C-alpha cells in the first residue's frame, strides 16, 4: 500500500549497485587493514578495499539470498554478495529497512544454487521523502524493533529453559540409578539398533519415497521431510527393512546432531532411513522403548557414547559401539513409573512450547507489519 501524499521512485534511482569478484580462495594468503565480509559476517582483513563509503550488502547467490547487512567504508564483500550504495538524499538505514520489507523469494531463480538479480527487483518503489522524515521513520522502527527483539529473546530463553527442565529431570532420575541398584547391562541385551541403507547419488530420483537422513531428524518428535531425497516407488520392497513407522525411535549416528533422538510421533506413510540414521528396537514385554528414549537423552548415556566416538573426519559412532555400551537399567515396573512421570512432564512442556512458538511467530511477523506501515506512511 502506498501513501497518496508521497512521491515514489524506483530502487534503481535510489541506489547504485556494485559487484564483487573476490573469492575466499583468492585472499586466503592476504594480510592488511581493510575488512572483508562474507555471508557469515566478518571474514578477515585484506590489503585492499572495494568501497570508500558505507554500504548495504545483499546475498545474491546460494543459501540466505536476500539477507542484508550494513558495512563500513573502506571494506569489501565476497563475490556471492552485491553492493547497494544509497545515492545522495537517502539514509542508508532507511534503504536497508525498505529492502528488508521486500519478499526476495519472488525474484529467486535457480534450483540447485538459488540467486537473485538486481535487474529483477530494481523496479521496487521507494518513498521519495525528505531525509528528516526518513531518519524519523528509521528511529521509530529502531525503537519498535528493539522492543520486539527483547520479547523474542525472552521467548527463546523460555524455550531453552523448557528443554533444560526435561533434561534436568532425566538427569536427576538416572543419577540415582546406581543407588537404587539398577543392573548394569550391555545395550544389545535389551535393545537392538538398525541403521538404514547406504544410498548412492544414482539411487535418487526427482520424486517418490522420501529418504530420511540425519538432517531430517531434528531432536523431538517431528521429522522434517521438506528437503528429502527420493527413491523410486517401484523399489519399495528392496528397502522393506529400512522403513520408518509411527513410534519408531531414531538417532543421528554422525554429524552435528550425533546422539540426538527423534521419536516418530506421526504416520508419514512410506519413508525409508539412510545409513547414518539409527532405529532402535526393544521387546516391550521386557524393556520399554519410551524408557530407552529417555535413557538415550540422559547425560550418562551421552557421556558413554561420546567416549566411543570416532572423530577422524566428522564425529560418528557405529552400531556395534552403541550395542556394546554398558548401561544401568531398572526393572520393568520402575521403567513404567519413570516413563509415566517424564511423559507427563513432556506433555506440560509441549503445551508451553507451542504457546511460546506462537508468540515467536507473532513477534517475527510483527516486524514485517511494522515495515509495511513504515513505507506506506502509517508509522
């Protein structure tokens, strides 16, 4: 929505664009006094710079396209980013906030490596108002965003505390296990671990049966199938032993989420696991899988597991190492009581987490609403 009392001009007439040809490989041996920035922030100081004035940088290639940052004079960015330098009469933060309000996904091109081009979004209309009014709007956005950021930080901290509360309860229970005379057993005596098929690139097709990798197994009870590879539906019977079902207990066996567990709470239809996802099985008449889940989350198990991790390339652990770990185990009756206690706590925490997540979504969307009002003259 536009303000009928304002004039608008295209972004092309508001900023000068500039390109970078700097790659990280080219400057790996560089030393100097001038900052170089990448998509992740400050990278290093080099002996030259591209921009004499303060500027806005936008990620134009790869993950994070459209993400913005403001950098000082006498600095540069890498080639996956582009310079946007406000012309005379335009406040840099006013333009930065204007750009933040653009949905750059509508300009995205490329599937494997997404990118955006200035030529596609240069026609966005910018309010052509006095520098005094621009600065007033920026100050008001700053004030409101500071309040929102504070509320977001509080909500995120509450989410962490909720997660820590469950882990603290688990720790207290398992720390007292030896005092209560829990028996020490090897994992293979009460649980079996099965990892999936070692798929190759040529196994994957454009659509079909989703393959669950460690990246699709975030800690908790939901799988993330948004970025799965697929195998052809006709091959379903080849991987019948690798199917993931409701109430399966999965664990990442490698990478940054190694040792984190996912309880499959929903029925996702036909999906299969790959080699680095572990799936645990128990005889429920002797050992509860829900108790095993809490066991795997306990600091005692995590410490045992990390003592066996192979870190030659990236952290990983194998089926045999886990199955041969010795762990303290209570009676079936005590397992039931512990599961009932921890499940009850989990349900309460989930309710709180849903409320907090709704708050976070509202607060993040509120920023977009403020930007929309700011650039239509309603702020």
